[in-house]
C-alpha cells in the first residue's frame, strides 16, 4: 500500500472507530495503567523509605534501583517468562501468555523508575524541611506522608514517566504475552507485526494513537511542572 493511501486509511480507521484497533488500544491502556497502579503502590512508599531510612545495605539498594531503571525489556520479559513457565517457581499460577503476565512484566520495568525518582524527590524535600519537621517532633519515617504530599506535583511527573515507559514497551510483553490477536496484542506489538505483514494502515493508525498519547503525557508533565513552580513560587 502506498504511504499516502496508508495514512488516509489509518485516519479512516481511527475516525470510524475500527473494532480491531479499538480493542488493541483498550488492552494496551488496561495493561499499562494497571501496571502503573501496582508500581505506584509499591514504588512511592518504598522510594520514600529508601530516601529517609538508614540501614546496612542502603547504598547497595540505591545503586541497584538506579541500575534497574535501564533494565532491558527483553531481559525483564525473560525473567518473568522463567518465573511463570511451567517449570518455573510460579508456573502453578498459570498466567503465562495472558494480560496478567504482561502486567507483571511492565510492573517490573516501571517500579525501579518510580522508586528511584521518588527517592530523589523525598531526599531533596527532607533536606529542605528537616529542621522544621524535627521541631514538630517528626522522625524520618513519620515524615514520609508529609513529604509525599508536599512533593505530589513532582511525583505525578514521576508516575507519568513510568507510564511512558510501559506504553512504549515491546520486548517484554512480546515474550510473555505471545502477541495473541484479541487477547494479548498491544499497540506496540501490533505495530511491529502489522508492519512486517505490510498492513501499514493499521500500523499507522496505532502509531498515530501511540504518538498522541506520548504527546499528551509530555504536555501533562510540563503542565504539572509549571503548576509546581507556581505553588512553590
């Protein structure tokens, strides 16, 4: 299909509410948002605790989480595959090649980002408000809820960064999801598949939607930063 015709057909698919395209987008968002929620529930308090607690091995954990921010998706997918395969320690759960396994893989990729960025935000806030909080009788760990709330705008940007990582991911979910049509096929895996098949219309349609989501995320992050500056200002 000629590129111009493919682009026109892609726009038509989007505007007509094509069922196949809509199902792929719905599944992609459901998986990524669920993984983001799981990662935020784990990563925000863990990152804050890592920023304020002092214990043997803390420095190692800080370095480890920072390193895991760049964990290659295919490695994350392989790790989850080995855990969830029939011969793996969690094989009895039986969720390999399901959206649940994809959520696990994306959570593994997002959580280190949220932990590391949260730790940095909370450390900076503690340095700024330590004397005031101690004067109110607050210990380091007791200050966590206060600091998380005070850094909420920066943490929203952190969460958006995690979602961006999840929504653009291909390798991990391809390994543990299987790219099954109507069940585990996401925007990124569908784009790769449809391009290889020569179906540029669907690939371009999904690419336009994914690009739009990325632009909206960046706009939201920018707006959040501006609001934070005004609140602090």
